[in-house]
């Protein structure tokens, strides 16, 4: 006991205790962190091929090693991609938002500029630079396994204020907008929730589980299947567009009647 007590006062005792505490904390974090709905693991060949794709298409803005670039005035040309994960790459490149067609407040969706295989390789390379959200597995993209009722509740609470309850999108500030989400590929809906592109908040597995995201996908799938049960949707933007159409038609009829009566009186 005397020998043990003597070691407690050793100069290295505090360092040893600190290291043990860090190891224990890291182990507990790894044991209890939410499991990722990862689709696949990448090979070294994928990573090497993705590096070539990156340097040919992305390095101009994001830097040769994805470290990001700034101009002489300190403005960001392209952010660092270290740690953004494969899901962010798959979403941005798979929807054609990257590479950007032109500078602006928001990257617009367009036809993809590279193939699906090149996108997968590019995602593999960026994923190798640091841990981040992975491309989701197919089981979490199957709308048939989701609960559209629960998904509707989640969507109305977290998403409808920007994308509207019908998923038709809406305007934001300073030239930005929330795009329509009905008819979007399930994988890209999941990745958008997981990574929070542009103005969107991040809904990772700590606040919305993989099953919750699948429920949202099921809800959006039901919206697409049901269409507009009330007839012409008028953009699904609510009473503003409905009122505008009604007044336009009514005023046109009133003006037509006035012109007809005036011509008849002559």
C-alpha cells in the first residue's frame, strides 16, 4: 500500500490519469454514437480515381487538396471540403449544383456535369479526407417501408416553413429560395437533411434518425402520388396565388362587361 501511495504522487501520475480518461471518453463515444446508414465502403482505387476527378473539376475553387480558397480580400472562393463527407458531395454533384454554373446567392439545380461513377469516386476521395456523413443505404430510401403520417408530422414541424406543407418550395431572403422537394430523388432528399446544404439546417441522426428521414421520404412520395386533389394547384402556394387568380379573372370579366355595355350604348 505504501508503494501504491508513493506512485500517486509521481510527477507522471496526472498525465497517466488524463490519458486514461481520454481513452475512456473516446471509447464511450464510439460505443454510443448513432450508427450511420452508410451505403458502401470505398476502395483505394475509388479514392485515387476520385482525386483525379477532383483536381480536374473542383480544385480551381476548393484548392488542390480540398483545403478551400480565399481571394486577396479574404472572401471565400470555395470552402474547405475536409470533413463534409460523401453525402454532401453526392448531393451537390449529383443534383448538378456543383460545379456552379455562375456566381450567385445560391447554387441552382441543373443537369449533372459528370457521370454517376465519377460522382461516386469523387465522394470516395472527399470521404477519405475526414469523417463526415455517408451516402445512405438503400433500406433508408425505400418509401414503402416508411410511415407517411409520421413523416408528414416531421415535415410540417421542421420543413414546411421554408418548403411549404405541399413541398412546393418558397422564397427566402436576398435572392435565395427553398426549392421544391416533391419529385426529388429519395437519396438526395435524405442527403439534404443529413448535410444541410446552403441555407438548410442539418438534421443528423442525433435529432432525426435514419428511420425518421425515411418517413419524410414516404410523406413526399405520397404527396407526389396524390397530386392536387382540389384541381389546379396554382403552384401550391396557398391563398396568395388563389386570390391573385380570382381577382384577375373577376376584374377581366368586369372590364369586359364594361366595354361591352359601353359599346352597346353607342
